[in-house]
């Protein structure tokens, strides 16, 4: 083999070796860089996530702490917007509404005297409340109104669920309108003993959504109490929305200034989730100085449409429903357990009393009549 051939072979071997070395270095650098720095990037992202999570948790804790301070003393130290010290009192320091209260006109609300005169013929005022939605407040309010009417009492119903009025359908007077006269607004008559007012009767389109905030809700509540011609009423039942919203605070404040609310009926269901919400309603009632007349546990069992027997279908903690547990914890009279009854649902759909469509005895009718009797007894109206 001559020298030229050896040189070419050596060059080829050198090229191949250099190429292998280059490729090996490239792959080594690539994998080393990728995997090594990949974990560093992950670690950096994890540290950044922990940092921002810590900042967020600190912010949430501060916000909750401030909110808890406001919730601990929402009414006990507030002097009220009508007070001469509104916005400047020591308890107003730190309040976000201090400047608003300071700029408001001082003195008593001029509507209070008008409301007091309008409600002069109302003997007893009872609120139906619950911190939980869907427990059957409107259903029990409707049946109580019919039961009290059958006892010969004049009953007035106020549907305070402004954004979701359901009493007109339950009472069977959904297509009526509230008529304005020189003396005021005429309530809608359900029968000879029951009259009612609802936001539903003030809507031109009955299916229109009511999008009211606090001030407009307060105006509607005042209109229900100030402008409606109630006349002589034995018991006024006020059906409230769930929770402790503007409606509860406004109506409780107004009625307290007009002589006070006679009491409130607390509605719950057997479940623990309902019990937790109703406990907050009890605390609100204590702060608002609402006397809790009794607790009624709704949907407590199931009434068989064939044999008319009632059976427990929801599991209960410690063999007791939420109503009995709340009664024992807060010392509120327990008025009974209303079962799930398909006939009661039918009565609500048809807008009639349960007694109008049931022949013979019914455990649901018996407990509802018992609740009505206990309400009358607690109001000392026998």
C-alpha cells in the first residue's frame, strides 16, 4: 500500500473519530444540560409557587381576621345611621361606612311613624326564618296561614322573598295584581280570612327577573309595611328568604322601632348541613332580639301514599334530627316533625290547603294543625 493510500485511510479514520467525538460531546452536553437544569428549573418554580402561596395565605388570613372582627360586633357597638354620633363615634373608627353615616341626615326615620300607624290593627307579627334554603319555609307558611284561618283568625301574609317570590303560586293566587287606591295598596285576598302581598303582584311581567340590591329591597319592604292597607289582622306571617340578608335586618329593625316583632318560627331539616346554617340564624336572632317561639323540623320522614304511615328515610346523627338537637342546645321549644308527603306537594302545586284534598286522617295534617295550635298558644291568643 503506497503512502497516499495510507494518508487517505488515516484521514478517514481521523474524520470518523472527530465526528464520533463531536457527537458524543454534543449528546453529553445536551443531556447533562437538559436534565441537570431541568431539575433546577423545577425547583425554582416550586420555590416561586411556595412563595406566592405563602403571600396569598397571609393575605387571606388578614382578610378573615378583619372580617371576623367586623362579624363579632356588627350591631352591639354600632350607634346606627340615625344617631347624632353616626360616623364619628369611637365604634365607627375603621368602619368602611363611617363617611356615609356621617353624611346622612340625622334623626328618626319619618316612615317609622307611618308604618306604626298602618300596622296599628295588626295584633301579632311572626317571622318564618331559616338559615338554609330549600327547607320549606314558604310551604309551612302557606299551610300555617290556612290552618290559622280555619281557626277563625284573620291572617296577613308578607312574602319577603323579593327576588324569588313563591307564595303566590303556593296560595293559588298567582294571576292577581295589587291594586293602588287613594288609601294605599290593596292586599290580594286568598279567602275570607287570609290576605297577602308579594313582589310578584307588583310586576307587569310575572316572569320578569327581579334584580334588586339592598336599597331597593329596603324600599320594597317599607312599601309592604307602610302602603298596604292591612286593616284588622290577628297574625301577620312574614315569609323570609334564606340566610341573614338585607330583608331580615331591615324588617327586624323596622318592626322593632314600631313596637317589636312578636316572635319567629325556625324551620330546619334533619340533616347536619341544615343544622349548621340554622345555628347561624339562631345567633342572628339573638343579636336582632328576635324571640324564637319554636322549631319545626320539615322533611322529617316519608308518608306512604297507600298506608299513610310515616317512615324515616334520611339518616340522623345520634338518632335525632336537627330540630330536636337545636331545641336541646338553645332551649327553644320543639314543635314537631313534618314529614315528606306527596299529597302536600300536590296541594302546593294546586295552590290549595292540604285539608282540601285529603280525605280522612293524615299525619301531615295532624302535625300542621298541632304547630298552628302551639303558635296560637305561644302568642297567648286562645
